[in-house]
C-alpha cells in the first residue's frame, strides 16, 4: 500500500506541477510512468484464484495509472505548442 501511495503522490505532483508551471515534460513523465505501470500490472502473471484484497489492489493500481495517463493527455502533449515535438 505504501508503494501505491508513493507512486500516486509522484504522479499527482508531476501532473499538478505541469498544470501550474506549464512545463509539458512533467505531465509526459507522469504518462510514461503510468504506461509502464499499466503494462507491469496488466501483464503480470496472476494466480488462478485471487483474493479480494489482490483484486482490490489491482484496481487501485489501475486508478493510479489512469490518473497519470489523464494528466499526460490533458497537460502534456495536447497543450503543447508544437504537437508531438515537445517544444515549449
């Protein structure tokens, strides 16, 4: 649970930092972290029968990484002056 909260805090700080400062790189870093995290959680080998706690934690991870993707889309590349070039 601690790792989940630390990851969420980092993604929130990067996203809010990008929103307040206008530095698009921060939101793109949050999106990169989230994309890697989605791949790790989604493709992880799971046991045949998962406990309710494991299912709940996996859903929490999905919510954390979805937040990072959201920040990346909204405050990252879409608000960039040169779409795709990441130039401010």
